[in-house]
C-alpha cells in the first residue's frame, strides 16, 4: 500500500504554507483522500504530482521560422525646410547648417 502524506508533508513537498494546502483543497484544485467525517485529509504522491503538472506553464518562445529577405539598402529621403524632398545622405555639417536656418 502507498504511503499517504499529511497536509504538513504535502506543504513541505510543494514548498507552500499549510494554509495554502488547505485552501487548494477547499477550492478542489489539489486532490486529496478524505479519511473520516471530521475532514481529515491525506494526499498521494500522484495527487501532488498531478497538481504540479496542472500548474506548470510552458514557456512562450516565439520562433520565426520564415526566412527573411535582405533588401538592398537605399538612402532614406530627408525632408528639407519647405517640404521639398532630397535624396541622398547629408553630412553632419549640412544637417547642422540646415538646423541653424530654422
């Protein structure tokens, strides 16, 4: 016959307070064996393992399996004062001069 665990032993195995063990039993989250009409509870290892399994959360790992295409880089258009578009890359000196004109 299998050894039945007391609530104290179950709380030690689960590393939770004994009050939490009793609360989980009241909410029917943790299975138990009722020993008498007074409400004495005992636990099997299968019940403890089933509880642990039910509370286990799988990690969310987003893996992108699609292959991405590398597009050739183009210089981004720079908006000048007045809304005119200029293509090409400005130098720092040109940008500084443009900012001074604002």
